[in-house]
C-alpha cells in the first residue's frame, strides 16, 4: 500500500487513483472549453443551461449543487441570463 502514499519512496503517481481522476478532469475541462468557446459559453454557464433544460425551474442552490459551482457564480450566471432574456425568475426559483 505504500505505493499509494505520496510521502512514501515507493509512491507511483500513475497508480495513484487521484492522479487518474485529475488527468481525466483536466482533459474533460480542456475539451469542453474548446467546444464551448465558439458558441460563447463557459463550463459553468453550459452546466446551468443543461440543468435548467433538464429540471426546469430550479433554485439557485439546486443549480449550484448539480453544476458543481459556487452559489455566487451560479447567481451571476443566472442574473446575466435573465438580463439577456434567456431565463425568468419565479419567486425563489429560476
């Protein structure tokens, strides 16, 4: 098990589960950014749109949870989308 301990001289980064996760996330992020840039979107905005499309009305905190984004980021995104006429808010839901 010492090969999985970063402090061990036997540590092998390629066999460390979090190394693989970090690489997959990095590749995913780069590919998503490349695909979204031509349409003027970023990943948090795309996730917000995707969640609203899938779930319909959602609270800011629900969007934040499912988008894996900070509540303040989601709030800014939703208010920007509201000003662009893309979404409308209803009491405590978007």
